[in-house]
């Protein structure tokens, strides 16, 4: 295994991690902005108000995107295991 192969594996792993984390992070950002605007308009300064909608949003997104995320992880792991003999030699 040379450095190019190792760098390609690391790049693919980071891209898969980014693909899996990005939808949840974007959803959390959007919910945070909406709750922040609501707090600014109504002048409600409750600290815990931002966490509850984010938690519900992440749970719902996890239920909706869970099968897709699992298939992405399984396909990445399968490609790693099937390509391992070629990488070793």
C-alpha cells in the first residue's frame, strides 16, 4: 500500500462522513435560525427553547434518512472489504 492509496481511502472516508453529517447539520442550522428569529420577534429569551425543536428535528431526520445513511455506510464498508486484497498487494 502506497501513500496515494492511503490518501484516496482517507478522502473517500471523509466524503462519506460529510455526506452523512451534512443533512442533519443543515436541518439543525435551519431550525436554529427559525427559532432565533421567533425569539427575536417575540422577545422570548429562553435558553432551552432552541434545543427542543432541534432535538425533534434531528430525531425525525434520523428516522427518515436512517435507511439511506445505513446503505451508504454498508456500501462504503463493502467496498473497503472487497478492495482490501488489492490494496495489500
